């Protein structure tokens, strides 16, 4: 049985799929950033250092293109966890 959808119905399906994909991508970013933060905090603790973007990239070795964004979120996590 074939079902024919109107353009507006297809548009709704595409919109919902895009929203779902964006939510999944955001969740993956949150989880990945949390894991990176935990690893970076351990690295800093073992090295006896404070955080810096230079250390995040050069010493810790973060290589993602989104380094600045991830680092900013890592600092936000640190601020919340170390109140």
C-alpha cells in the first residue's frame, strides 16, 4: 500500500528529523565534553597545574577543531564542580 504525502507533510517529517538529529548531536557534544573535562581535570591534578587554553591544546593534547568552544565548556564545568 502506497501512501502519498503532501509537500507540507514531507516538510513536517524533515523538520522533525532535523530536530531529532540536532538533539542527538547536542547530547553527544555534552557527553563528549564531560568526558574530556574529566580527563583534563585528572591531567591538571597529576601535573599540579591550573587550566589554560595553551595547556589544554599543547600539554593535554586536545586536537578537535572546536577546541576553543570545548575549553570554554570545560571551564564552565570546573566552575560548577569546584564551587
